[in-house]
C-alpha cells in the first residue's frame, strides 16, 4: 500500500554544485524526466530510494553500482535538464508492482 503521493518534480541536484537529493530512506520509487525534451527517462524502485538514486550518475559523481552505463552517462550529459520525483511505499513489493505498471503505461527512454 502507498504511504504518500508522488512529490512534485524537482531538478536533479548536481554533485558538482554540492546539491541535495530529497528522497525517502525507505522503499519506494523515483521517476526521471528530461525537462527540456519533456521525455520520461527512467523509473526505478528500491529498498532505500535515496541510496538507489545515488547511483544514477557515473563515477566519480555517483555511488553504488548500476549495470546501465548508458543511463548514467545520459543523466550526466543532460544533468541541467534532469528532473525527478519520488513516491514512498510501505514495502518493496508494492514499489515493484507500481514500477511495473508505470513501465507498461508510459514510454521511458531507459526501461
């Protein structure tokens, strides 16, 4: 079951400018869009949304691991246009179900 509703879209913070990422420290989802092209870029879920989102950029800017270097490079190249929103969920199973629905209903560049 969902805990909250989606946050409003905010600019993805730049690690080059010591930006802050505001995301749940628990299960949920995040969605990225390119605000310049209006394209949906990616939707992801995790046990800890803030930690999972910290791997969206390639090293040395991102943390953690991610097997999608094309996504990470796209985000870095378009960082000034990247916007994100988050949704806290009660558990990872719910987050995964919502993610699967969103992938079915929307067209993302990377999904």
